[in-house]
């Protein structure tokens, strides 16, 4: 709708809600008042609106300032800390849904309980794909929990805009391959002749039913599958990457090998023209990985698995000149509380948390918004998830108020009747 700053998005989804007060939101008051009782207003069912005393818990890891911008980063993310001058931190996020299921749906679709199109589906509906031989929207190793397929669903948008899932949560990245991409029984010419005949039959049937959205999607998927057979195996083959590149992502190292391969695959998909790529740090179990209600030290395990690959992705994109038109988005469905739960854990916190963006038209080396002195609630330049969605679309050249689809008698959009573009973070 207007000149874009970004051509594509890579969303690094940290399922479970990383703790902002233990990672990027440095709060000296929280440290000074450690172990003191404070009144907090509840957000859970049965406690909503009620005040109760909770014991403050300081960060489990120390903070240092990094880069020319002087951003505070904790010991959880030493590799990402080296890239802070390329990042734009939003420290005043707030969202809908206090449980993982609704909040995860909201970050992906802008709704907590309705079947609505995902962000990636809206993006490909608005912009299409840069490469007709690959899907426009790919999600790597998605979970079938906490919204499951609805997190990459097209919902009521035409079926061709649904996300293509590659692998699933808990499956080793080394086992993820595109099956049935070769036919040793037929020559290339024979395969092409068979495909053209099938295509002619399908198109004849589709012409007789021009309003059949599902039939059209099936036909399109057959034709995309044919094109992918000729092109995708090379894109999904990491064996040609140099030893230096593999080391950059932590591939071959035990903590980082799997997520490093996901991040490297995201870079390859981005440079191949995929419009929206989601990398999921999720588990096959019902317990999201960053969800530490009683054992916050486990945050270090997840940080060690993701920090180096994420920093490697940023550095690789930057070196290849891709970061300037690729928007990288890191974050979870919410944050965590500044008070303790069950000893050394933290509860869910949708009232205030941190996410960061990089590349694609955002101001590098900046920090926008703030939570209160303890890190509980967004208070300065508050950014709702609807606002973040509106800004993502804006950076891609799409007006979130005009990107609509008529369904069931009304016009729908990703941001519903909400959302504002956060112009202060645009470069």
C-alpha cells in the first residue's frame, strides 16, 4: 500500500514467556527490595482485581551494559548482548490472556479464543510470495499445543495463505527432511508430462467450480509441490554451508545444535524469497519451555540453547546485506512477574514485558517504553500486541486498517478495531 521498509519477517518465538526482569529489563529497585513484601493486583482467575502481598525476587543473573547504546543485558544472553547496537527493544509490551493458550493465540492471531488468521497468513494475503517455487509462509517445528495449527492457520482467508509447517516441536532438526521429492522410477521428462496432464484435469475441474476455495487450495498445493520438488531440496540442505557459518550458529555443539539449524534454515528461507518465517523454540510436551513457575534457574538452559544461534542469525543476515530488509522479531507470549512463586519461580505476566526487533526499518540501538520500577506493569509509552502487529504490517508496506477481508458480513483485520503504528521506533 506504500513503500515498505522490510520485505520479509523472521519471528523467533520463545514459547512460555521468558522473564524480562531476568534478561533485558534492568530494575535496580527490584534488586534493592529483594525479599520484601509488596502488594500486587492479581490477574489470574479468582484473584483478578484483588490485591495481595507477594515477595519480590531479584534477577537470578547479573546485568552489564553493552554497545554504544549502553543497553543492559543479563548473563543469560552474552551473545545477543554483542548485537545490541542492531536491536530495538520494546520494554512496555502488554497483551491479552494470562494463560499460555489464549496468550499464544493472541500473539499469533490477535485474538484469544476465536479462529482468526495468523500474522503470517495476513502478510502473505497482503503481499504474496517472492518465490513461486516455495511457500510464502513457513513455520519451523511448531507445537501442536497452545493453539497448535491455529497459530499458522489461514482461518477464513483463502486456504492458499495457510502456513506450511516443517517438522514439529520435539523432533530433532536433523530428522526434518522434505519427503517424496524424488521419483527414481520416472525420468524428468516423464514426470513433467504426467504433471501437465494432471494440471490440465485439475484446472478444468476448477473452472467448473470457481468459488470452491478448498478445491483451489488443493490444486495450488499440487502445483506448488511440483515446483518445490525441483527447488526446495537444495534450500533445505544445510550440508553446503561452510564450517565457519555452522560454528556461527552453534551447529555441532550440544546445547545449540538443534536451534542453530532452525535459525540457519530461517536465513536460507529468507534469502530464497519466503515472506514470513517462524522459528519455534517449543517443546512437544504440554509445558512451554520458558515456563518456570518453580525453577527459574532453568532459564539458563533455554538461554544457552538459543542465545548463540539468534546472535549468529543476526550477524549472518547483516554480513549478507539481508538485515536491512528483513525484520527479525524475538519474543514470547508474555513476560514473568517480579515476585516469586513456589520458591524460585515466577508467574505469568501479561501486564508488562519486553520484546525486540532488528533490521527491516526499525531504529537500531534503541529502547522504547518502560515498565514500573519493579518491572510489573507497562507504564511509559505502552505498546499493546495490537500495536506491535500494526507496526509489523506498516514496516512491510501494509496499512493495518486497510488490510481487510470480508467474512460473515463484516470486514476483519489482524488488529480488529485496535492498533496504532509505533512511529517512534521507525528509522
